[in-house]
């Protein structure tokens, strides 16, 4: 029985990056032997075990065979005679088909170390075409490392899309990969790779339409990379991406891809109100108050701050509008609604007095 560290941990060590998680492959063992050694079985489709002390995952070396369309249509085989090279051969990219043995020696049967140095995303073998999720993963790795996609791999991805493999991707998985990609260093690369192979039009036609417009595409791509450089949270990055789309388009996109509620809500608000936020220096007190009301800025100031960030990132000459929003919001928030309510009156009357007080406060703040 031999144990190897495999995949991302080896790749990131070679790149000089911090390693977050380690994956292990066990060669020459049976499930029964693993249990006897104290490992706890947790795998459903193939044998995976938790280490008795570290609780890290150890998987038996395995091969896989495509038996049906889509990314669930696989049959796995794990046995003591499956070699490390066979196990690595089923992986997507050469940079992920790396291993280290117990003594720390690098095992690199498919040239992953050379591809790391060259900044190249290259598939391991023809089996790459069997799993459509790999299209999304290649795009995400392009966003993470800024690597180029090897011409032969790009051709395979285009073939997969043309063959309808991308149509088998479920919306939840598409959103999951988009969310991960948006949090990488250069999110724009993910969308460029997906558009180049034709997958973007199949999984997110709204984004395909956005990037087909050369003017809007450049602005959107630059802005989401700016948001990444500023270390913005996912909700803001998504808001930056969709802010120039029609709100109904954003709603349809979020509904189909099962986008997280927080991202969906911020994206919708960014699409509806980004123009008003950018033009806030020219808004009057009434228009500013309406902006605060429709975005629920007084009750949810942190979310409103994210909406403002999504509107301003990558936009020129924002200082005047930002100051107008900050002064107006501070003035409206400074109104003591409780004191007005205690003065008496019905609910409608109280609401109207509070609103008038906020309007007056914004007027005064803007006149300063």
C-alpha cells in the first residue's frame, strides 16, 4: 500500500502558493484494509475514507468509464491493481495530474510541471470530453492563474459544446462555478474562455449578449477585475457584472441559475439603480430620498453600501455623486423617527411627517 499527495496541493506548492486542503490517493489497498487501519469510509460512488487522526480524505486509486450523457454518467472502478498513473489519467488538466510520494518525490506522468512553468491549461487525455463540468473548470482556472488554454484543449471544449455536452450542465452547478470564478483574481478570463468555446451562450445567454456588445463588454470585463483587485465580496462582484443589464434580464438569469438570494437581490438593485447612483450629484432631495426608500437604505445600510460599491467600481468621476449620497443618507438617518411618532397621530400621518422631516434634512445637507 502506498499513499500519495495529489492534485491541487502539489500544484499550488510548485507555484509557491499556500495550500489549503490536501487530497490523498491510496494505491494497492482494499476497502477492508483501510477500515482495519482505522480509516472511516465516507464515499458513496467510490471508496473514500477519513484518516483516523487528521480526518483528511484518502481515496482509493480508481479509473472511470463514461456510460451515459452528462456529468453523472460515470462508472467507477477502484481496486488494488489500479496504478497511480491510471488514477491521474482521469483528471482534467495536466497541472492537476501531479502527485508526491511519501518521500516528497514529484510524480508527473503527463507534463503538468512544464505546463505550470509555461502558464498553460492543457487536458490530460481524450477522456476530458466526457465531463462537461470541465469546460467550466478550465475557465475558472484561467481566472485564477491567468493561464492560456492550450489550442488542442480549446478545440476539445468547442467540440463538446457543439455536441451538446454543455446543455447537460444543471443550473446549480453553473452558478457554483460562476461564483467561484467571480472570486478569482481575474474573473474576466472565465467569461472570455467560456465565450471563446461557445459555452457562455448555452449556459448564460444573458452574459453572451452582454459581451457581444464590444463597448459594454470592455467596461464589464475591466470592472469585474477591478472589483476583484479591491477584494470585494461576491455580492458586489455579481452586482458589478450585471449592473448594465435590464432588471428583467437579471431576474430571469438569477431564476434560471438558482443564484444565491443575496447575490440576486443585490444584482437586481444594482441593475435598477446604478444610473441614479452614478448621477447622484445631479439629483434633488426628493430623488435622493426615493433612491434611499426603494433600496431600503435606512434599514439596511450595509447592503446599500454594497449597491453603491457595485455602481461606482470602474466608473469615472464618482466623487461628487458619492459625497451627495453620503451627505443625503446621513441626514435622512439622523431624523429621529421615534420622537416624531411619540408626538402622536395615525400611522399614515406619522409616516408622512417622518418623510417630510427626512426630505427637509436632505435639502439642508445638499445646500451646505
